[in-house]
C-alpha cells in the first residue's frame, strides 16, 4: 500500500508510515522512498547527512533546532516525539506537536524503553554554529512531556544548559504561556471567534473540507466510526481545552441524511469528549435551541399552530430547565449529543445557542446572505414567523472563555439580548450598516414558514433565557445587533460583508 502521510499542527511538518514487507524470516521496512514520496525533503534538496542515536530508558533529548529539515524514524524501542516551531513569521510559531521536522524547528524526544534507537536523515550537515537549541522545559513552549511521576529525565549537560526561548527571542518576554485550546471546526464562524478569543498562538484548529493555514484535517463523522482518530488527535495536540464547534448544522440536510446527523452531532462529539477527558482536557460542546419545539409539534397531530402543527409547549424564550421537544432530526441529534457528551465527561460544558452571526471565513450565515443578495439587488425571502435571540459569534466565544476560566460545567444558554423575528433582525442589520453598506430593505420578502418549502419543521417562538449565564459570569454582556455590526465593521475578520 502507498505511504500514509498525515499533516501535523506545525506548518510543513508531517508524519509518514512507509511500507513493511514481511515473511517467515522477518521483515523488510522502507524508511524512505523518493519515488513514492518525494515531498519530505525541501525542493531541490537531498539528504546530506544520515545519523543514528541510541538512548536509555527515560532519556530526554532536545529541543535541538537546526536550519536543516530532518526525517526521523524510530527503528527500535519507542519514544514520544516532539516538534516545536521556532521560525519567525511562521503561522504556527510557538506550537509544538508530537515526523518530518522542517528546518528552523526544534526537535526532541523522550524514550520509554532502554536501547531505543532513532535514525535521522538531514538535508544539511551538522554545524554547531548554526544550531539554536532551546531548553526542553521552556515555559513559553510548554511541551507536555510524558515523564512518569517520580522519574527524573536523563539529559545531557548541554540540553540542561540550553537557553529559554525568551533569551533567543527577546520580543517574546511579554508573551505569557497559556493552556492550549483545540478548536474542532476552526474554520467556522464559532471556531474562528474562539481562536480570536483565546488567541491564535494558544489554539490549534481543525478543518474538514477547506484547508486553512496552520490547521489540521479532522473528520468528525469519520471519528464517530473510528474513535482512534479522536484519540490520536488529542494525544498529538495535548490540549487543556477542547471546543467542539463542528457539526452537521444544515437543518434540511439532516432530514435527508439522519445517519450523518447522528454521527456528527451525537456520536462524534461523544468520542471526542471521551478522548479529551482521558488527558484531563476541559470539553466544551455547542448545542442549539432547536432541541425545543418553539410552540409547535410534528405535523399531523391535529393542532392549528403556525407551520400547520399543534402546540407542544408555550414557546420560548427557554431556560435550561425547560423540557426539550425537538421537531426535526437536527434538533433530535443535538439533544442526543448533549446527553452523550455529558455521559462521556460529566464535567463538560454544553452551550446552547441560536441564530449565530458574525465574521467568518466561509461567509454563509444570515447576515452574509442578506448583504450579498440585497447588495446585488436581489430579493430575499425571510421568515416572518420565526423568533429567536440572535447571537454575535464574538459574544459566544467570550462567554465560552469566561465560563472555562470560571470552571463552569453542565448546560448553559448563550444567546443575544434581543428576542427578534427574522424580518426585524434583517431590518436592524440594514439600519446598523447604514451608509457603510447600503442595502434596500424593500427587497426583503416576508414569508410564513409553512410556505417556505423547507424539508424540516422549524421552531417558531424560540430564543434563550440567559439568567443562569449572567449569574455565572455577571460581567458578561451580549451586544445588540447594532453594537455587534459596529464591532464587526471596525474589526473585520474572514470574508468581507461586501463579498
């Protein structure tokens, strides 16, 4: 089979598994094959030095930084391998991960067995004058070495005397290290806001379909079927917080693909929560107000509410203690996910939110659609009977950060301060944009949800109460639509509202 290569959360770094051929005599293992995989070496380069090391149990080597790229293979025993990005200007500067090591990155490992041996292929020859080693326990890099309790790592005098990164990079003296945050779905509107809130230097984001600089690929649906993928990701990143933003949020699509909805909104998050809990990471997962009926129930139950359905409850806004009654597959899968995540990690934080908007890379939320259609002179159908509490994504991210710092767990609502119908929401956006992005409100075409031709039923009178959240973080204040739009335009991120 072809070599298996996986990108690591360091720009340009990767781990590759090559072919092994075995029979009754033993095996033959390829350590490198240029014809099968020529992307390990830098363009125009060839391996110029081959080295070999042997280490005793609990030896710690590193962090050794060479200007040349390296390809390291463990040929006997086992070790925990680490790369740390020390390259100025790199999108992943300051990160470490645990293996092609790009030039300018630090490398080290901690051994688990005696006579552990490593083979190094290097693009250039060793030159002490060009090496820039850094102490393996540097507080800025903050590598989580898997040193057993009571064990003193066996280190060389040279590594013990290696300077801290702040000596080599004085400009970092004001950079206080923080716990690493793994953001599942870092390219989405919630994930992007979380990376802003926690700080890009402290975050490792994942993407599913669209590659993004400095992020790693992770498929939540695939992890639902192969839990080892989640375990590998968490053990590679070793985060203190795992925020699970990714999911299958296309409501009508969930009706058509219920298995995918269950994988991405239920089983996948539960698998990740278990993997995160195993390394002591705080889990945050995002749910929805669609776990409620919004004053409606499933069609055919004989009622006369809007949407052609009967009343299931009095409608929102809802508190955390209100009994859920989802109308559609999306809401049901999210409700099942809430229970599954909390079962996997009872200390997890589950945040229900609704009508999220704000800057994002993809540019597909309601405000983007409104600006795009009306800006091009196209009419836009907007439900006249759906009410929610629109939530600015930066407020959601700020609430997440504050709740994590407060040590909160369990279920919380996070929403906006204003109960608004979709038409009123659209009108407030248009007013807030004003002359900065003129839009014609006359192009809004109010429609009743029952006539919208949607595959899934929608909750109508919805929204979320924030009493519990305000009690937990009293100084948090969600912004109105006008305030949010002002902040968005003053601090643009991702796709422009004009695109």
